[in-house]
């Protein structure tokens, strides 16, 4: 199994929520993730994080309210800053240095994203949390993860999904015949028009050396096991 040097960990916002109590955060989940990231750092892996905002804000709600799509996108970006600050604080409470870099100007909260600053922080042992997506509307956090992985020359994007084991041939909740894809190239998934991943993100990564691994975070042990087992979830690489 390949040893990773620098990773981008992509987390969904929904996965951070407490669904039973209908609250935006589940403290035990945040603490568990912080401890797992501490194990990554202890193994000499440089860790950055991109987090979504689905626990706070959903584009579907904006559509139902009749909001301007660009306004809705900016609301989502701001919500990711809240999630990023929560992750930073919990990481620091668990003994891991962390810094939030934002694609939007929020100076009193987090410095503006700069590529070299991110790399310098990673090399100094900080976990770097990329907030506010790309800073522009119409782009998902999947695309943000791809862009930041390219910016910092990451080895791999570890994309943790809630409720699914990886990427399927169709939506497994709607199509019982959907099959888990274990290995694929970016070009293959683009040709299949896979809906589970942002095609813009796949297009950005298709000619890069960056591996994308999609796995379930319902079992938190997967975060550690994925470092030593290439059979977990879906592995996507550049084609031949």
C-alpha cells in the first residue's frame, strides 16, 4: 500500500451534524475526527481539510425559497467557514495545530488563502482547513478539494461520504442494481457521467498524478484503515 505524504481530506457537512437532536454539530463525531487526524500527523502525513456546509445550509432550500442562486452559493461558502472554525477549535483542543484559510475575505476570522502560505503551514505541522470553497459561486466543495489538491501538490484526496461505500454505477438508493465501482480512471467516470461526483472536479484531476479515494465515513475506522488497505471504497486515478 502506498504511503501518503500530503492529503486533502474532504468531509461532508452533513456528517458533522447530530441528526437525532437536529443540531448542526455532533460533538463526539468532531472529537473522533480530530483524534483520527492526530494519528495521521503522528504518521508524518501532512493533512488539509475541505468541509462542506450541508449541516447548516442546503442549496435545495434556497431554490424552495426562490433565492438568487449566487446569493445562495455565497451563503453556503460562509457556512463552510463556521464548520472550518469548529474543526480548527476541536483539533486544537486535542493537541493538533490547525489553521483556517478562507477563499473569501474574513480577515478577523481567518487569513485569505494563498498557495505558499498553505504549503508552509503544512510543512510546519499544521492541519490546514480550506474554507469558503473556491470563493466563487457555481462551484462545489468537490471542485474546491480538487483545486486545493493541485495547489498544494497533494498525493491523494480522501473523500469521506455519508451513507455510501464509494462511487456506484447509479444512485444505490434509487436503483437496486447499482454496483460499487472499485477502481476507475477519471476519464472513465467522466464518460459514464457519474452523478455522485462533481464532473468539474474530475475534469480538473483527469491528467494529474493525484489519486481520489471515495469511502464511507459511517464507520470512522475507515479513516485509519484507508491508509493501509487499497480495497476500501473506490480508487480513482489517471488513466493510461
